[in-house]
């Protein structure tokens, strides 16, 4: 590939719609390059998927090789950040523990072999071996096929990370606008020329980045750009603080659990979102408290000592997932100056996507690691 350095910028200004992890990470990278950046968000930063994410940093199980490589680069950037902040309560690499249900869909053996073939750090454990490697798990809940422990995995608290990145963004002269409602991309003569808020604030720019999480496919469609959309409604329950030794991220058949700053835990499960959330006619959400209680009970079963868990908050909304499951990153070729970032696993990818997308936006040079993730594959 052509080399691009911090001095190869071909633009001097950019506007980003969305202050989730993708928008903010891209914004700070562009600002580091000396580009004048404005971010428009319809409320406080991290008020979308990034504010209610399990945020497990991983490349576990099976996926395309380019996607695996991108995720590994994503984890690499977090390791660098963790080395700079060794005592951070918002970024930990305490490993991940996974097991499957005891039925004919149990894939632990296949997943373990696949991970070994990639040299992805993985240990296959029988239930009784778990306690020796990672604390806080009730081994009785682990199915007979056993578990995989991935010592290199971790988690991040995205609101904390976004807050830190925004401090740097502001210090570099970046502008964040949060009180002007929804923004839209402005296209003139077939080219993206800036963005405008609901209140009529227009910011002209050489490049526009669409990073509005679950809203990306609908907003892209407004200018005729097709992005396959598989976004489901997701639910994240935050517990009240409690003293408990669990440190790893747990992915179990009925609940995923990750530790969070302040001794709390984040809980997530697809079935709980499917059964417990109804979308009302006006688009707001109704949450079934009995399903939330069931999710807490599932968490209690897999945590050592069956702790009493209490709900502190429940986050509901779209979990951005492209139609084919792979990230959507880069330029809309049909509309010069218009870029997009839309993906699942945006926590794992947050830092690397910001870095690579900012390079592309600033220099116009395509990065080979994004070659299979272009939006035009849906056209
Ligand atoms: C329950 C759950 C569990 C997850 N688990 C994991 C995991 O374990 N590991 C992992 O890596 N990833 C995980 N993810 C995915 C990850 O959290 C997301 O991919 C990531 O947060 C997406 O970031 P984003 O910046 O694209 O979107 P968002 O965080 O949604 O940010 C978009 C922002 O744009 C704003 N916005 C929208 N429309 C407009 C508009 N018109 N004008 C102005 N602003 C607008 C929104 O308010 C929002 O603040 C999970 C997500 C969820 C919901």
C-alpha cells in the first residue's frame, strides 16, 4: 500500500455525526492530524449503543479472517492504552470464560480447535479446573463439555473511554455540539459538503463521517446509499455495586456478565431482549420487569456464592449489526466526501476503526485492512 503519514492530509476540515465510540475515536484521530473537526450528537456523548454495551474485547469463535485480523488489531490498540493506564478501572484484561449449553449445538470443541489454529490464546478447561485460573465462577453451572478460557481478552467501559478521548479532542480544538437535536448530512451537486442540525446549525466541511450507530442504514438511505441492516433491539442490565471476586467476562448459555467500574456488573442476553422488550407505537420501549429479574437470577447461578444482585439501571435500544455481520467502514464511492462507520463489536473495534478511518478520510488513501468492509458491497 501507499504510505500515509500525519503530513499527508488532503483535507482541512471534517464533520462527524454521532458521538459514540466510532465518531469520537475517528474525531480525535482527525484532530491529532491537525484537521478542524466538529462532532454533532443528539444529546450527551455515549447516549447510544456505546452507553449500554457489554464491551467485551475479543475475537473469540469463528468469523472471516479479515474480520479476525481487524479485531486483533483493535485489541492491540487497547493493550497499548492499558499499558499507559495500568490502574484504570475502565479497561481491564482479566480474560474471558465461555461455555455452551449441554445440547447438540454445543460448539466448545470446534471453537477451541479454531482458536488454536489461529494461535488465539485459549485454554480448554474442565469445570473443576476453572477456579485455578479465574475466580468468582460457580463451576457447578459449567456444562460437561467444559469451558474455554481466553486469558488475553478484556473489557472496556466505553462512556469512560469516550469521556477521556473527548478531553483530548477539545484540547486539540475539536468542537462537540450536543444541544441541537438530530443532524443530517448535506449533499450538494453529488458531493457531501457538511452537516446541519435540526436547529439549523450548518457546518461546512471537506469530509462528513456518518457514525450514528443503529441509525446509520436509515440515514445512508436518505441519500440513496444501501447498507444491509441486521440491527436487533438489545438490553443491558447494570447491577448495583457488590463485593464479588469475578474478574473475567463470562459468556454462558443464558447470560453474559462483565465486571464494570465501581464493583458493578453488566448483564446481557439475546433472549432477555427478545422476551423482555416491546417497542411501543411511538418508538419508546416497554421493559418487562419479570424478564429482568430472570436475567439477574441467571447471573446469580453462574457467579460463585450465588450473590444477591440488584438492578441499578436498564439500557435498551438498537445493537448496530450490518446485514452480513461484517463491519461497514470507509467512503461511499458514489458521493465524494461522505464516509461511514457501522459495525457490531464496536467496542473491540473502536480504537482501530477510528485510526484507520481517520487515515482514509484525511489522506484519501484506502487501507488494505478495510478492503472487504466497504459499503458498496450492499449496492
Ligand atoms: C447490549 C450490547 C452488547 C454489546 N456487546 C459488545 C461486546 O461485548 N463487544 C463489542 O466489541 N461490542 C459490543 N457491542 C457493540 C458496540 O457497543 C457497538 O458496536 C458500538 O458501541 C457502536 O458505536 P457507534 O459509535 O457506532 O454507535 P453509538 O454508540 O450508538 O453512537 C451513535 C451516536 O449517534 C447519535 N445519533 C444518532 N442519530 C443522530 C443524528 N441524526 N444526529 C446526531 N446524533 C445522532 C446517537 O445518539 C449516538 O450517541 C454491544 C452493543 C450492545 C447494545
